[in-house]
């Protein structure tokens, strides 16, 4: 499993030519991983299951929050971040 994750990270790194874009890809990958982890925990330990649309919404909201925290002094909007992906 670890090899698959490392390979995914390396392939995502190769898609960006600018350092700023690479950091945004890292945020997206971390956000996807965290969203899936939280959904898994919810299903395993609380017997709660969200539908796919809710999971996507949770991802977008978390991504917006994290980007707002990281890029708060930057003029980049969340729309710009999503467009750059």
C-alpha cells in the first residue's frame, strides 16, 4: 500500500511546473486523503454513511477552509486554486 501512495504523490508532483502549483496539489491530495479517512471512520465506528455528493461537498468545504488558512495573505481565491488543478 505504501508504494501505491508514494507513486501517487510522485505522479502528482510531476504534473506541476511551478512550486506554488505543487503546494496546491499537495493540499488537494491531503484533503482527499483526510476526507476519505473521516468517511471511513464514520462508517466503521459510528455506522454513519454519507452519499457521494455529501462526501464531495465535505471535500470542497475542507479544501476551501485549508486554502483560506494557508493562503490568507495571498490574493488567490479558492476558485483560482480549483482552476489551477
